[in-house]
C-alpha cells in the first residue's frame, strides 16, 4: 500500500506542477472500460497466460488539455487452465484499484492520444482443484502501472476509445497452498472505453 501511495503522490505531483504552469478550470469525467483484463501466473513448470473478460469503472479530473489524473476500480476475468491429472488452476483479481496520472496529446479537437502511469493494488486470487480437493489462496500486491491509448469525442460529453495497460509488472507471490515457491503474477488489460465528460 505504501508503494501505491508513493506512486500516486508522484503522479499527482507531476500533474500538479503542470497545472500550475498552465492552469485552467478543472473538468471531471467518469467511464467504463471492458475487454481482456487478466492475471498471468508463472512458476517452475507453469507459464499460464490466457486472456479473460474483465473491466473497470474510472473517475477522473482533467486539469487542462494535456494532463489528467484518475482512479480505477475493477476486476479481471478468470484465467483458467487444466493440466495433467485433471488439475485445474485459476488465477484472477476479484478487486483492483489503480491511481493513474494521464499525459495527453491532442491530435485534433476530437482525438487525443495519451499515456498513463501510476500504481495498482490488486487482490490476487489463486485456486487449484483436482478430483476430491479444492484449494484457494489470496494475496494483496501493489505494482507499477504503465499504458497508452486514444480517446475520440463523439460530442461535448461522450467519448469512446481503446487502450493497453500493464497494470502490474511481475510481482513475487508468497508460497502457500496454491502459489508455488518462486511464483510470480502480472496483470494487464486491453479494453474498449466509454467516457462521460461532465
């Protein structure tokens, strides 16, 4: 959690510096993003990577046409795979929260390209089932988030877009009933987005 707070403070500090250099009235937005949002898992002999359907709600503030900051609350789908011996492993994040700074480049009055940077805290859940048994393990992890996307304004209030975000680069998981020794997880998303600008 300390890492997330530090990263958020840095993002907001950068954005705040830009705002003071080019101050304008704040405007707010809220939206939804849906698509492939997944947790990948890697351990000795296992490299599980499957896209799964997930999404998020976001709430943000535009400081000017170049800078914004936002918070996201979402969940990933379930990355599920069956191995020899009818063992099924499933990995997901039932809840994640991201704090992101957004740097925008207005290509035209209707079209923006942007990059996001910040931090994500996610509840990483692993499940392992086999005939006659079922195990579950959960850990909360925080990691660096980076991504890029575009936003197209349909009118003064509604925009649509798409993006790719690496919500969490590989983080180590503590050994337990599901997570093996030396295991790591990462989280990413490719989504289509709809945003309402107030």
